[in-house]
């Protein structure tokens, strides 16, 4: 969970305030500078689909082995899939 030396410091506001559409595919990548809306470490790097918005966070549905699980994740910890 440690950041690279050159990546330490304030977080970028563009990643903090980014918006996602429902049904959009995202990848879960934790930012250790923000602890709010952080998911469990076993889901790091997993792809998911945005299902709903809950306050500032989003509900992301991921597939964990065979089960579908819903996580509440802050947008700082999400990256768009290309």
C-alpha cells in the first residue's frame, strides 16, 4: 500500500472528483492517501461495473470466483477501463 517516492503528497483533485456513469467498467486501484471508501485488499486490480451512486461513493459489482459482490468504493480508488 506504499506509494512511490515521486507519487507521494497531495492527491489530484481530478481523480477525487471524477464522475462515472452507470454501467461503466472500472478497475479497482487503491490510493493509500485516502482511507474513505477503501475496499478490502483482495479486490485490488479487479474489474467491475458501476451499478449505483451512494453519496460520494459508487456501488461497484465485481465477480469474486463465482459470486457477484457489491462494494461501495470512493472514486479515488477507481480507474476507467479502456
